[in-house]
């Protein structure tokens, strides 16, 4: 049994980049656009395999070579995961491949829709929460990218109604060039303490900050952040409850 939930928290869909369309449009089986969101799938620890399938549509008017890389955002010891993009790969042990790049970039025509992406997770009997970030990018311009977090929850094997209430996080300015970045967040209806976590492009945790209030703002200096794409997340008990893309300029 599996129940997919998409957390469409306010501000997740690249509001700071409204002037240019996303590289690709990602849709789930219900035709929901999931760009820049966190999709959570629920299952029993004894489930052999949990999977999520997305379609990919290339936006714009220019053909491009599109590839996918997978970042492992948290490691569930003993579990296995794999994915399909062009090629389908064999399962790999959690933690063995923190960043996994598909070896089969695909040529896509404008508005072409592909139905060949799948993310797979094998809990191997472990009740936990595994989360992965998948990034679609232009081989000729890797900074032109679109992402989605796909998380697998075998710890909360309950009904959809028991999922934690939605939370949100936003960043401004975004992009940020020098100075500080301010994160505004709202987790008022989420029980328990919440952390702000910053991940670099390799999916590595570079900053973890406990938040003393359930909603408010946190100011982070960018002097210690290398230029490029970063991802901020609100985490509660090891679960991502909201995410935001951040671009740090030179």
C-alpha cells in the first residue's frame, strides 16, 4: 500500500524566477505539477518496493539534452534505492552513492513529453524516512534545472489524514548576491521542534539551525556559501516539511 502526498507549500514553485519558465514541467500520475515540491509516499516497512512515476515535458522552443541527477538527502541504513531515466539502474545500498548522475542523457524536443522517469525505494524492513532530491538539468547549461524531492515514509504507516499540516519557507532576496539571505517560515500547525537546513548542490548538509519559534524569520549570511544552487528545508523529526530553492550569485 502506498499513498502519495505532495506538499504544495506557498512559495515552493520558484516564485523568484517567474520571469523565465522552468526548464521542464514535472507531473505526477494525477497530472499535478510537482516542480519544486516535496512528494511523500507512504508504505509499510515490509513492502518490497515503493515507487513514484513522473512525466517530463520540455518547456521553451529549443531542443535540449536533458539529464537527471539524484541527491540522497538522508541515509536510511540498510535500505536500497534506484531510478530510471532513459536507462533503469540496479538497486544501490543507501549511502553508497550520495550523488547519482544518470549515464543516459536524453535529447528532448520542445514540448515533448516523456514518461520514462521512476524513483524506486526498497525499505528492506526498516521503518524510517528516506528522502531524495531529483534534479533535471540542461547538459549544455547545468544551472538551468528543475527539481523535486521524493520522500518515502515507512515510519508513519497511517492514513492520509494523519499527515502533518503543511508548512512553508521562502527566501529573499533570491537570487542573493553578497550580504544576508532572509528565510521566512511558517510551521505553526506542525507539532514539535523544527530546524532550518541548507543543502549544497551535492545534497550535503552545510547548515543546520534550530528555530525557536514556529513561525518567523531566520537571517543567514551568504559569505560562507559558495556561488550556485542551494536548497533550504524545514525539517521536523528528520522529515522535510517544506523546501525552497536558493541561488547564490558571485
